[in-house]
C-alpha cells in the first residue's frame, strides 16, 4: 500500500511538473503591456523602437501589436505576442516594443478613431511594418514576407506610416 501510494504521489508530482513547463508555452502569446521607453535604452533588447507617422487626429486609441513574421502567426487571431494601447495623438507617436528573443517579427498598428473597439473601415486607420501595399487582392493582410524584419539582441528602429481611407 505504501509503495502504491508512493508511486501515485510520484506520478502526480511528475504530472504537476509537466503542467508547470506547459505554462510558459501558453504565455508566449497575448500579453498586454504598457509602453516602457527604458526597454529601448542603449544596451537593452531585444526590442524595436516603432515610430508611427501620420496619426490623423488626437482622438480614440492607438493599438500596436507584435507578431512573429511567420505564416502561422502573422495577423492570426490570438497569435500576437505583445499588445500596447494608448490614447491617439495626431502626428507621430513612438513606442518601444520589447520582443521575447532575437528573431523575425512584424508589427501591426490600428487607430480606433472613435474608441468603440470595432474596426470602422470608413474612419479607422491601420499600418504595418515595412509599409506594405494593401489592396483588394490581399484584403488588408499582406504576406508575412512583406512585413517581416529582423531583430538581434539589441534595439532595432522602424518607421510605420498610418493609412486611412
């Protein structure tokens, strides 16, 4: 009986250990963070300093999300890594987006002008890293190949231009 209980306890401990290893894998997506410029200071990283140009008006919310620039992850629901939101400010806004490790990434930006949390195609704006063309054929979702950029162990700098209808 003691040996059986000991085996059961050992198996339960192994199962719980396995669960603790599974948690970080789940945590790799969908983390909401706040802007922290210190994460883009000299000697920091991996991160990307994103300049968002052409914000139409100081109204609503800007949302910036990082993705792995892969076919499986780019703009797929729930596959964003980090998300930041801030009140929109007309002109240029800058965000430091930390990244989990050096790699190939893409950034998506959305300006929810009326702040209703929905995409309003006649008023909201959007942008993506590398400023790819958006047309009827890609329905606003350019290939991950067109938005991807490399980030090493330091801080990369990119500039994105907002587009509105």
